[in-house]
């Protein structure tokens, strides 16, 4: 698989691989690390928390497990990470999980954040303010745009207003200018739900907007 990807001039930079609330054994974590290292992957990212696990007690339990996974990954030369949606910003028992549990309890050396700019914005967050509050902790950014700002903050994982980068309301140029503050190493254009049936055209629009207006 690695050779096939390399043969078309690409690298496998990052992978999403989940560790659910039931936990993970050190043996499984080591296998996950070794398999990704063999592919030359630089980042392995926890991408999701099931709805039934979105409570303070389970978040804390999962983060403890993620820190352990992060250490196994680090020893294999891989950076572990966490990818957000919008539900992490929804108050639970008087806490905002992302700010009151995730950021303080994740070991910043073992877990970097893959900030999804669409989901953070949908939850009413300002990515640049997040960079200012936690400089250097966002090595990975997911670029996708939001077509309107109705009902913000919005915490259900519904993305019917997703659009190509530069076609919506997110100020990506401002975010790009703050990339060093964020600690960004890579950003990824993600187009996962436009529903147009023409994903390659949508990605091309994102790339054109990025290269001509945003990162030019």
C-alpha cells in the first residue's frame, strides 16, 4: 500500500484510528503504532467519541487511555492526536469539555490537536482565539468551509451547510496568518458531505481558492 501511494507521488502523513471508551490494551496500541510506522505515517489521530460516551467521567477515562497510547506512539516515532467535532464544546455538568477536560488533561507532548475549523466554528469558537489560548498545540488543521451561520452555536453533528474552502464564511486567510502561533505542521482540505455528487470538482474549487486567495 505504501509503495502504491508513493508511486503516485504522495505520502501517507496522517491516519484516523479510534480508541473507544472500552479502552485499549498496550499490546493493541503497540500493534497500531508498529503498523502505522511501517507505512511511514507521522500522525495517528483519534477522530470520534460515541454519543453515549460524551460525559465527564468517560471523557476523563478516555483521555487517560489516549495519553498512554500517545506514549506508545511517540516511542514508535509517531505523534498521536485528537480531531474535534462540535460536541466537545457543548457544556456538560457546568464544564466545556474541550477547554475544561481535553486541553488540561491531555499531555501536550503526547497528544496534539487536529483542529477541524468547520466544526469549531459551528460550535461558536474562534480558531485564532484558540491558538492564542493554546499556542503550539494544533499541529494539524482540517480546512472545510461553512455556508451560513444559522443557529451558532450548534452542537449536533450535522453538516448540511458544508462547502468548499473559500466559498463560505470562515476567514481562512486570518487562520493561515496565525498558523505559526497554532504550531501547524500540516493542513488538510476535507470535503466529506457536500452531497453534490462531484467531490473532485469541489476539492478543485477549494484548491483554487487556497492558492489564489488564501495562502498566496
